C-alpha cells in the first residue's frame, strides 16, 4: 500500500465532517473516492487532453481574445462545459 499526504482547506473539511460518523468513516470515504478516480483514470486512454502545437494554441487563444474584445464570444453554461470535459477526458468531479 502507498500512503500520500494531501492538503485540504480546513474550512472545507469542517463543512463535510458532520456527514461522517467518525474520522475512520471519513478516511475510508476519501480512500474509496481516490481509488475510484485512479481506476477511472487507469481505464482511460493515456493521451494528453491537449495536443496542440505551440503555434496552434497561440492562434486559438488570440482568436478567443479577439472575440471577447469584440463582444462576440459565446457564453458556455458551466454544467455544459463540465459535461463536455467528463465526456471528452473521462474526468469525474
């Protein structure tokens, strides 16, 4: 077994702590969530999510900035954006 140390905001942890019956229950839940994420990641293709060349990325960013400045950029709903990320990259939040 491997042991990792992680840093979590104290205030965030205190907000969720009452949902668990004990520290052991919280530890088990965190362990199971990390295990599920690693298994999900291990089952997905290991291609990087962004495979643009530097000049391609520069062009994309320049185009998006121009759209923002000209106020022609489209707003994407946050839920739609997260759904696309889950679908495209297999990331579960």
